């Protein structure tokens, strides 16, 4: 099993847009019991990936509770970089 944050990055290599909850839903079976799987740690990982240019913020919306939901998407350059460093 690869490290959680590698799997978070690899999740975006399909080119689709996703928010933190989407990523968590997809990875929950393998990583749900990891301490770093908690919302705040996952948000930090996504923001770090964004700051490093691997993924981009694509849009924002408010959920039913009025909380901000940030969506991310990897550009082709980001996908190529992720795939170059994290092999399948």
C-alpha cells in the first residue's frame, strides 16, 4: 500500500474535479483509520498539493450547513508530474 498522500495525489490523475469529501469517500476503505485521514489533515494535504502546483482550486461552493467546499482538479502538467514521481 502506498502512503496516503501519494494516493490522494494519484486520485487526481484522472483529470476529474473533486473536493476533500470526494477524495475521502474514494480512499476510506484503505485509509479510513489513519490519523492523517481526518478532515483537517486532508484539507492541509490538498492545500499543500495546490501550493506546490500539483493540483489547482477549480471552484468553491457552500454546503447545506454553510461551510465552504473547495474543489480541486489537476492540469495535464500536474497529472504528468504526479505520474512521473508516483508510479502505479
